C-alpha cells in the first residue's frame, strides 16, 4: 500500500481552507493546514510536505515571502509550490501584480476562486 502524498495548504481564509481541504482529501491526499506564511514555514519544518498550495495575500508573512524563503533553503527548495491569488480580480487595488506571480520561484500559480478539478489536475501533475 502506497502512502498518501502530503499537501500543505496555507491560506488565511478559514472558509476557503475548509473547502479546499475537502477537495484535496477527496482527491486522495493528506492535508496539513497553516493560516499565514510564518505558520506555513513552521509546518514545513515540522513535517515536510510533498507539495505546498500557498495563498499570496496573507498577514504576518505573505506567500511571496514564504515562497522565497522555501526556495532559498536547500532542504525545501525542491518542494513544488502552487501560489493562489485573488489578484486577478483586484490588480488595480492591490500591491501584488501578475508580474509578481511570473517572477516568483513557485512552480505554478492559479487565480482564486479555484476550480476543484483544475486544482486537482495541477496537484497531480506536479506530484507525478
């Protein structure tokens, strides 16, 4: 029996976290949760995930900062990261831009709200 892959989901919206956690678990994954970038880094140190789904706009430490720290650390730089952002709807009123996403070291990014099937397809792709 193969062990389930572990995904770390980092987002500050508890309702979004609950919904995405259900989607990922139904997709056959184990899911750990953190609610800001610093909690996410602590969670990675505690139990190394196979993939990280990371929101951009969060308190304490945003997703870009957390991603940069993870990619700069040799022990975590190979963990695939999918950035999630609501920026697509609010570029004009946000300090984040699409260019930020493209310049990020994350492997992928998706606009929020996410389509469940698309999220599962991307997670599966990065884990294979």
